């Protein structure tokens, strides 16, 4: 039997496939993690396709089984793949965030749906598939972190990706932000420190990116892990929450263990917007102090902002580039508020009749798919693109780069490259 695994990519999202892709695209662990769950000896051939840099060819090979993982914006593409492969006699399986949030919808297009984590469900499905008794749905969240497999990175393409391996210590988050789909898929479940360290050693890389949604969320665990990272003498970056910037012990431990950058979801400079989104940290007037504190430990900060909360005004959003300058961020990212299926935000907007479309391809954080309170959807889209453009003028790119804690060699080249990557992200060309 032959197996094909696809990480589906929205075909309209071309921006990340440009000449600067490798400056800001980290390798996905999705296919590598799924590959590691496939029992040995079952398939004579296993092919993998990451549509971010590869193309699907329906007739290149005849597959017995096709497994697809996808997010909301790529669901239409995934469903088309299912239809085409089913025409050619393949059994199709869907999984990932969107299939977990809307399993009945996914089930209308494929033969089996994997809901939630795959560690138990995929081996169970493969066993049933071989016996000829596959079920329609598989769902099992009762996973022990000690049983997590090491991703099969050697089986996955590295084309158009940064040459920095990704690792996950705890893939869940205890925060309850209304717009976040993380809790739909994962729960906080830290791996044993020893397991994480051994995985990093095996990578033989001096740089690592942690994909943990909140690396420092479980403080004592983070301190234990960082202590164990010290002897490895690696450099790493991770996600964090704003309150990280008030914990000097944690910041110093992070720096000493090799942390040189954190990405923080600041989201808004309006406290009412933060409250409405159920953010735990709701005092944006403290952001500048927080960033200075993090910088004092020689750690850079990439600040992320979401546009379109109910308390956002046109004037406030248009002022973002200048206000971001004053915060002293090393990088910044912006997204349009997107109510993904499975989130509280989606449920609220659907009940209120505020969703404009269920064309999932537009749920890509670059388009208003709901009716904002203080502006039209079209105006929100215009402001979003204007904010990106103004935040990444050459003047601002160079100012951020040469005023950063990373302005010394060789870090300055990494920071400059990332800022240039964001400058040419192609936001104005995205649908």
C-alpha cells in the first residue's frame, strides 16, 4: 500500500512563497509529527507534500491512502484534494484545526476525520484501516506527554524555510483569549525536560525555535527546562505573554540559557479591546516598560497586533506605526481579527449575525470576514494594509534594526533579514 500525507496550503496565499520566504518561514512540524506516528512495515511507500513549497499532482502516483492536515483558510483546497483523490480510488483522511472545529463539515468531504491530537488516533486508525474496518471519526485527547514521538524531520522538505529547527516542549496554553483556536486543539501538557533536551541534542544545531504558544506559561517548568538548556550553549526564541516582562528572574534565566528573542501577542493598545478579547494582561500603557525590561536582559521583542476589535477606532489603528515606534519593538506583525470556527469569538459573532461570509479561504487574518463596530469591513482592510506598509518603510526597518539589543554581529543580520522579510511580505497582494 502507498500513503500520501499533505499539509494543505491555501492556494491564494502566495506571499510566503516569494523570494524572501526563507527569511521568515520556519519549518512546520505537522507532517514530521504525523510521519512519526505511522507504524512501520504497513506501507511500501510514504510520500509527503508541504504545499507551502511543493505542489500536489493527482496523477503522479496512485495512492491507497491520502491524509490531509489543514487550517481553516486552506479547507476548500483540502476538500478539492479529497474529491480528486477519491476519484482515483484513494481513501481520504482529514485532520488539523479546521477538521477538529467542524468535524461534520470535514466528514462530508472525506472518509475519516481525526479530531484533535493525533498521537493515539492515527495509530488506531491505521490499525483499523489495515483490517478493513476504519471508523468515520477518531477522537482522543487523553495523551501523556511522555508518549510524544520525536518528529521525523528528515522526511520533510526544507525548501523555502529558515534553517532553524523547531521544537515543542508544551504545545498547549492555559490562557483563554476569545479569538485563539489553540484550546480547540491542544491542552497544556509539558513534556519531560529530559526528553526535550535529548531531542535538541540530536538536532546538532546551535539555534532552535520553540513553537510553544506560551513557553513561560508554567513558570517552574520553564525554569527547570532553561537550566537544562544552559550546557547545550544554543540560541533560541519562543512565544511569551506580556507579563514575562515583569519577571526578572525568568528573563535572566532565559538569557543565560540562550534566549535571544520572544514573540509577544500585545494585540492592542486599547485596554477595552484587551478586556473584550479576554486577554489576561490588559494594561497596554505598561507595554513600553515591559519591552524595556526585556531589552535590559538583551532579549529582542517581536510584538503582534490584531486589528478590528469592537473598541478599535480608525484613528487609533492608523496611529499604530508611530505608537509602535515609541514602544521600541524590534519587529512587529499585524493581523485582522479573524473569528475562527471553534473559538468563542466565532460563536459570539455567529449568534449576533456579524459574520459576513463562510468562504473559509478568506479566514486568513488578512481580510475582515465580520462586521466591525466602528468602521466598515472594507475600511478595516484598507487600514490594515496601510499600517503594514507604514510600519515597514526603510526608515523604520533600519531604525528598529540598529537600535535593537541584537544590533551586534551576527544577530543584526538575522534581525535585518527578518524585518526585510516582513517588508516584502506582499500584504497588499493577499486576498
